[in-house]
C-alpha cells in the first residue's frame, strides 16, 4: 500500500501538492472561520465566482501546453463582450418575449465567438508566421484590444443586457447547480476529452515538448498553433461573458486582475509555459484552491482583496521554487556539491 502511494506521489507530484494545499486551506479556515466557511452561502458564492476565471484558465492552458503564452485574453474578451452587449442592447426592446430575447442573446454569443476567433488568428499568425515572441505579440495585442474597447466606450460601462441573460446567469438548475458552474463543467469536460482522447491533444503536447521534432513528424505546427489560439481565445471570451451576467454590463477593464491569477493557477497546477506538460485535473484543483483563498480572505473584516493578491504572489514564488525541484522521480533536493546537468 505504501509503495503504491509513493509511486502515485512520484508520478503526480503536482496533484499531491495541490491536494495537500487544499487540505491545509480547509483546515486553516475551519479553525479560524469555521462558522462562516461551512455555510451554504459561502460555498454558493465560491461556485458562482470561479467559473468565469476558471473558463479563462482552461483557454490559456491550451496555449501553455503548446509552449506559448497569451497575455491578451482578458482585453480581447472585454472587447468581444462590449461588441456583444452593444448588439444585444440595440436589438432588445421592452415587451419582448423570452424567445425573442433568446434569439438576440444567441446572436450576441455568436459575435463573441467570431471576435475570439479573429483575435486567436491574429495571435497565431504573429507567433507562428512572423516569429514574434508570444509574450511580446500578445502584450501588443492586449494594448490594441484595450485601446479599441476604450475608444468605443470612452471608458464607460456598456449596459442594456437583456434581462433573460442576467436571470439565466444567476439561475440554479435543480435547485443547487448554478448555470455558470454548469458552463464551466461542460467546457472542462470538452477540454479534458480533447487533451486525453484525440490526436489534437497528442500533437499539442508534442509541439510543446519539441516543436522541431513535431515539425519533422509531419505535424502542421503553424496551423496547430493558430488553431490553438483560436480555441483558447474563444473560451476566454466566453469567460468574459460570464462576467457580463454577474456585472450586468461590459467594460474595457473588467477582469484585468485575472491575467496574473490565471498564470498563477496554471503554474500552481504544473502547466508551465515551457510547454508539453500539465494535467487538466490539476487545473481544476488549482482553480478551486485559489477561490477558497479569495473567499477565505473576505471572511476576515481586517483584510481586503489586496491581501489575497499578496498571498497569491507569495504562493506563486513558492510554487516556482518547488517546480525547479520536481523531477521525473518525484520531489528531490539536489545534493550539495553537485550541479544539475
């Protein structure tokens, strides 16, 4: 039994680390704020809040596995949400039936997908064909999308979201399942299937491991990179649409803090920007852990959300240090006097 646990730990060191972190967090907040933590309201808030940045994390995860990074996903998502809300506001009138509102909403969601696809194509072309470093290319596009959003809205929030969209976004299916959580679970299941059971997933990991070897294996690496950015940015844009349902508006700077939060979650989950590594189950554990920290900090009256950012930053540094120590044989410390090859 002990041998099996040791073998599992050596092959799943990030999973073990995340499970241990979650247990520590639950024990700590149970001891300090148990009366608040274990209430229906607290956990309802947790499952309503993490799907929006959880969706973005899944999208960016595809980029990380391919050995790339996307810094523009929030700005692109905000622009897509602004375009969709402007359309929905212009085509929604008083007295419209739910069916008519649903038709307008569907067109708005289609606009989001189109904008996300365009953003993904641009990112992919800049990186795959023009050989611009992913960080620089996507930061430049982040500024482009932010500038377009600000120019369209003058920095103000865009309102006029159909009432049906907001109602559905806050709806509890079967009395316990929030619609945003259902959306997250569906996207999570699709992403897990793509990565584990399709040739696309195998090729994606191969490209992230060694893009030259993948190219010599007759894989269309440039097409894969563009397609991956398209998929990732569409998912991220729909994450921003979940924000619209909670904020009841779209704005150029909504969710800007999610950029670093998503990177933290992915690094915490072992999905490193070096590419070719990472398990989606670990991403789920990391997303939930980060939301527990955020909600736990809010339980203390003398703390504010900025303290959560401080904790996340410290956690990121710790995980980065640990990630340099993880090897194929598990967690090992280099012996003094020996240099790693």
